[in-house]
C-alpha cells in the first residue's frame, strides 16, 4: 500500500515493487490502492452519527485476511501523508457491526519504505509512521528503506536501482520471516 494516490507517485511504484518482490519470494500480496477506498476525514461526531464508513470496513476485512503490511509513504513536511494518517485512524476504530472482530493492526507485521526526489528519500516521515504503528499494536520490522533521488532510481513503473531493490527485498524478507515466527 502506498501513502499516495497520485498515479505517477514514486511511492506508489515502490509499493508495487514490494508486491512483486513478495510474490517472487513465495508470499501472497494484495495491492491496495487507497484511491479505491475514499473516506471522509476522521471525526468522532461523524463516527458516532454514521458509524464506520463502508470503505473503512472493507479495508478492515482485507487487513484481517493478511499477516503483513508493506507501506511506502511520501514525506510531507517531515511526516507521513494525511491520507495515510486518516486511513489508519479509521481502520483503528472498532466496527460496531462486528462485535468480536479483533483490532485490525494488532496482528500485523509491517515493513516501511519511502522515496523522494530529495537526498533523504522520505526518511523523516518513516520515524513518526513507525511510532504510530507500534503504538497501535503493529510489529514494525527494524529493517526499513528510504530511497533518495527517486527520479534517478526508476524507469517508468520499475525500480531499476539494484542497491535500492536489494534493500527493499531485505525489508520484504524481514516481514515474511517475522510472519512465519508469529
């Protein structure tokens, strides 16, 4: 999943590369495009009056069917994207229609990645993302990836930089290894 819905987003391309690597390593991956799951801004009054948005409930079901989560998020002003924060806020809410449903993030193992055109590659946004996910019960693997100068690392949709691709493969391996040992 990418924290950006922009079609030409480097982080979208990075997330799609993760899907490819997971499948190459024998894992099962489901591509989630957040553009397919629009949700209003989280608001407790809205939740109280209308309940969980249908798209949040749909995403909760998908997340509960998986053991791992690979995230690629752009950095916005030293933080991850508002889109990703809003999605996590809604998904972390209990679904009143499924009383016995476990918390969505408690069982997940997550791998983090980012890329940008700058020299830090989105690294600063991974720190608060790691803090948030850890705080809601997700196991976040230590290995992560920030790809600097993205404009030189991709050709079309493909991450062609060997070093970056190998490092992303290491993040995927860490998530898959952690899932096996849960």
